[in-house]
């Protein structure tokens, strides 16, 4: 199904969680935009707990820093309860909805199976690249993964497809899903028609910025 292409899958190895993750840091490449080209209102499910809200807020702040003021993500409600007027607004492209579900929800589809068992488990999914809603399968997400999973799915709504490096890779890896890297912001900048040279991004370990944009 298309939504699984925009989801984040958990591999059996669970990202080799015993390894010490590489450090990372953000670099600032330019002064930000004085006025956002676009502001995206966000409605958060009332079922999220306080720790979840903080993790999602951290993901929003990371994207806002990377987008450098050109696009602004803004939470307008933390008590979204499927109000029809909000759903209508978001489906028309006017906002995002981030919803909390669990693995018993009939919408959850892990895709192909091997010997009767899912080859991988879906942690969350966005409805489309450039879409308007995210479903977080909360009972499958470790508390410390919430920020990274949110960061990844927001990348899809901002226009990033899956790639094979860092944040936007299809299979969840906590070590590589902690910040907005150059390759992720490049995908978003292309989709949103933003000036890549004015976007900020993170660097893991000793990685250097690619020579060309």
C-alpha cells in the first residue's frame, strides 16, 4: 500500500541499540528569512501524553531550525479530537494532523509477511509526500524514539521521499534519526522550492558537507 512507502519500519535488529550513537551538531549556513514564505498549523491528538508532546515539539523545533524561517511549523492545538472543521481544513491542505493510534487499529498494515510473520513492523506513517496527516502507532514506539519518528514523518509531509541515508531512510535507525541532515533538507528544499543554500542542517561525526548542492 502507498502509505507504507511513507511509513517508518522497524527492523528485527532494532537499530543495534547497544551501540554508542555518533554525536551530531547543527551548522547555520545563513541568516533566516524575516517573514516565512509559508506557515503550517499543526493539530496534535488529545491522546498524546506530556512527554510525547515535548518530543514532537523537539522535532518541530529541529525542522524549524533547518528551514531557517522560510517555512514555519506551528502547533495551534494539543487537544485535537477529530473535529470535522479541522479535518476539512487539513484535507484541503491548510494544516497538519498528528494522531495517536495503537497496533490494534484496523488501519495498521505491516505489509508482506515471512512465514506468517510481518517482515517488519510499521512504527508510523504519513498519508503522502506533501500530505497532511501522520499516524503514530504509539505502543510500538519506545519513548526515546518519539522525537526521531516524528522528525522522519514530518519530513514526508514537508515533501521528502525515502532515501538510503540518515533521517529519511525507510527502516528506523535511532542512531541516524536524530536530526535534519543535509540530504533530508535537500529533498524538502526541492519540493518546497526553497533556497537550499540558506537551509541549515546537521552533521554526524566527521561527515563534511557535499561539495555541490
